[in-house]
C-alpha cells in the first residue's frame, strides 16, 4: 500500500438524507435527525479514499452510516449528493453515480464484489454454489461454461469448500460456509474493490476466526483492495491497515488502525476502544 498511488476508490462529500432538509438542518441536528423538519441524515458529507492493496476498516455503532455507505457504493441505494470515483473506471475521472443503469451494472459486475452481512442478499439460496459464481461471470459477459466451472472450482477451493459440494445449494450450508460462498462469488471477476459488510456478525467465534483468516489470504493472493465494515474492533484490529470511525452519519476520526486503537482522540472512539479491553 502506497498512499502516493492513485486511490482505487475516492468518495467525496457523500450525503444520504431521508427527508427534504431545511435551512436549520445544519445547526439543529439531534444525533443525525433535524429537530425542525425531521429529516434523517444517514450520511453527512462523508469523504473516503482507499488505496491499492489496502484494507480500510469502517467502525461505528448501529445507525452510524457504515452499511449505508457500502450500499451506496454498490448501487443498492441512491445517494442524495456526492461523488465516487473508481481508478479502473474512466481512469477515475467520472463519478460512478452520474452514469446510467447499463454502465452501473457493468461497474458492479466487473470492478466490485460485495459480501453482505445476510447471505440471503448476496446469494441465490436454491442455486448451486457453482451457479451462484457463474451468475456473476455471466453478468460480466462470460459465456464459456468450461471456464466458469473451472473458475468456480478454483474459488471454492480457495475458500476451503470441497469440490464435491460445488453442486450443492448454499441453503444446505452453515452461516460461515455461506459467507465463504459469497466471498467466492464476489471475487468471480477479479474485482479491484471488495466490499465486506459485517461479514462475521452472528457467526460462532471459531467460525469467525476461519472467515477472517480467509479474508487475509484473499488479500494476499488476489491483491484486492477491501472496504471492511464492522462494529467489532477485534475484527478491525486483525485486518485493517487504516480505520475510519463513524458516528451519526459523520466520520469523527481516521488514521492508522494501530494509532486509533492505541491512542484514540475522540471521546466516542475512546469508549469503543475501552469496551474492547
């Protein structure tokens, strides 16, 4: 990771609000809700950069805006305002939120992979594991059945799923295995950006450790840049190079992960860190 390189992802002034907003929103927000017009500011002027080969952790309590940020980037939600640039799309010169539906599908299928907290959002539970991966490859223009089968086998093996289970449906799998199938699908087209949204929440500790170890191996093997959302600082400590801390839709602190965990500046970050000790 070199911070002088061109970022893989650059987000500028991202705002997501539910409600029209009013002139008083700036000075009458109670947490992230305007006392006057009741508008909720799920994201409020958020700017982020992610560099090649880096894992950027995003931490904060429920409702802080972490998942809204991820879903905005993956086109699941439409931001109220802001810009986002990908290094591998138009050389990072055109905001991905300004383009039409066909271009968005192409960006989503070729340049990004997403792993949701709830595997039901990322997988077709009745399709086989191999078919889930093939679906992502077909969406990006792949047509060779042989190559798709080969790619599915390679990715599932990398996730430590037995070849004999390739034709099984994810609904038969445990939560940890479903997350591994989601990871395989997300990596199908060699994306430069991987979005991981609370991927270990709800898993047993031993399964969590296994999934986290796999994510570490993925980073080493595929050189992908990762945006990692978690409310768990232990996960962030294990994986993230840099970390941003969110509260009420805003970034309140950012820096190297070690620095944030060892010398937190903001009162909220201090509470988070002390709750981990």
